[in-house]
C-alpha cells in the first residue's frame, strides 16, 4: 500500500486522516512493505473499542453502551456470541492527555446472552445521559468521544456481577474476541506526518523492521480518552526499527543531544503494561544515531 502525495506535488498532505486504522477485528492486520506519508493524523492506529457500563439490570446482567460505530456489520456487541468472554476495567479519573498507568482489571466472565435494548425507553434515556455525567467528577473523562453511541445492549453473564464492576459508575468493558490481537507491522516506511508515528494499542502485536521519520513518536498504550485500545495490552514486540527525528523533540524544544536521551520522545510505553519488549531499535536525531535495546516493561 502507498499513501503518498501526487507525483510532482508539494502539497501539505497526501491524506487528511490516519494512514492505516484497524478497529475491533478478531485478528489484527498484516501491514508489510508499505509507504505511508504526509498524513493529517496518525500513520498507524491498531486498537479495539472500549465499551461503557451504563448500569446493572439484574444479579447477573448489565446494560452496556456499544461505543463502536456499526457502519459495517453490527458493531462490537452485535457480534458477541454465547460463551464469548468480556473483561471489565475501572474507569480512571483525570485521563486528559493520557492515563498515568494501565487500567486495572476487575472481572472477566462468559456471556450467556446479549441483546440490543429497543423498548425500554427509561433505560435508553438513562444511558444516553452517560456522556454528560462522565465529564463531571469523580470521572473527569473529559475527552470521551462526543459521538458516544446510543446503542445499548442488555448483556447476561454466566456468573453474578461482582460489586466492584458497579461500585463506581461508568466502568469500562471490552469484548476480548474483538481486540485486534496478533497484528503484524513489518518493513514499512512511514514519514512526514502531522500527528503520531504509530499507536500500538492491541495485544500480541509485532512491530518490526520499520523506518519511521518526522512525526510524533511510536506509542504503546491504551487511550481511555478516545475509548480506544485493549485494556489488557500485553505481548508487544518492537524490534529492529529506525525512528528518525520525532517532532516530539521540537515541541519539547530539545537539542539533538537532549533528544537522544529522551527515549519516550521516540518510543513511549504506558507504565504498568506487561510483556512489552523493545530490542535493537535505532534512534536518530539530526543525523546522530543512538542504538537502543531494552525491555520496556
């Protein structure tokens, strides 16, 4: 795949959006030998969609808001099957600009039945107000998408709901079979972007042998403020990549020497994630090269 400016063009953009975005698939994409450049948003974004718990409806059931966009298919909860696993995590307050650490898992259970709510007007009205309530303390989820879907599902589980799931309002859930796991991003050239180099927000993702130039750094994290990312991210392997002149250093007003000392300007990993490995990557700033090899977490 090539996303480039038209031949001979000196325009600012080749694409005014993410270059490649994968959302809530069962098995993540294979992206190889491609060029993505001059994008108005991120070069790469691989993630699933966080779901929002509206409220408990019985001893073993919840009303859950499906925040995915069912433009194609049925959305995330519309594809839940009997026996499928869902995991629940605590909503973190004050995550504007990114949460300080990975989310805490509360519970995982198998689904007994999952149906859209269509006739309970009181419940639908209650869940439609969730976005507004999430903006206020103690939630302060101020960047949660304003397009929060009003599609509500009644989800019944094989086990009783633990109190921790509903002890605070609007905790988060995910359907584990739609987590974009096992994505492979290999031998690509990403360059000259107006946002971030790559968002690796899915479990067991491999990011190798890529050359990435002049954008805002590669990031391994979940983004609660956008309701994107596997809340149990683990098993990420980042190896043999060359990351050149991240614009993060310019924003931070760092000299090339200072830039090379800031690993997080090139490659940042959210604290608290498990099994994130970074080996044999190369960082370059203003022509100065620094090999980087470390286990990220």
